[in-house]
C-alpha cells in the first residue's frame, strides 16, 4: 500500500524545487517515486514545473557544436595522415623479408616502393581523404575541381610507374 502524501513531502518538494533540483533528484532525496513528486508539484497553485526546455536546448546546442569541432579536428588529422602516406609513394624505402633455407633476414634499398606497395599506399590515402570528407565535407566550387585534377594526375603518375616496373621486369 502506498504511503499517503504528507505536508512534509509537499514542503520538501517546494523547497528542493526552489533550489533548482530536478524531479528525479527530489524523488531520491525524499524517498518517493518520480511520479509522486510530479503529482505533488502539480497540486500547487500555480503548479511547479520541471520543464527545463531552455537549459536542455542550450546544452544540446553546446554538445552539437563541441562534436562538430571534434569532427573537424579529426578530419584535419586524417588529411595530415593522408599527406604523410602520399609522401611515401615515391620516397626511397627498404624492403625486407625472412627467407632461404636458413630463414635469414635479407633486405634491399629501393628508390621507391614497389607498385603493389604504392597501390596499397594510395588506397590508404584514398580512404583517409574519403573519411575526412565525410566528417567535414569540402566546400564545392573551384577547389573541388582542383582536387579532381590532382587525383587524375596522381592516377596517371601511378600508371606510368606501373609501366616502368613492367618494362624493368621484361628487361630482367
């Protein structure tokens, strides 16, 4: 059986509400359910309200702005990663592996990564750029055309590099 609402309950609800406590905080403090606190608050003239519309809207807006800033920051970090990966496409590198009957480590210095490795690097660059653009879409217009042109040029360079590698394989 439910305990009847007492004058003490009413006084506590009014006082805690005036202190800015939420309905659930009041319920925990006085040992009553949230619905009982709502019933008590509604019995006053005028009724006490727990609507925190403006505060909730402000908090939601602040959270949305914070998340947008974090997304933009992470998108920038992804772009920086893409640039670092892109720099590896034609940079000298060392390739190594275990092999032979004694499973010994051997390595060789190359002028640039092998084509398969370049393709993997380019895939990583593409993924990083794509994901960063999803987090923080680029502005349209002339800049977008420049990006398309740059990617087209990059594709041509990789195709030429592949042709060079094919020619080197035929000679060797």
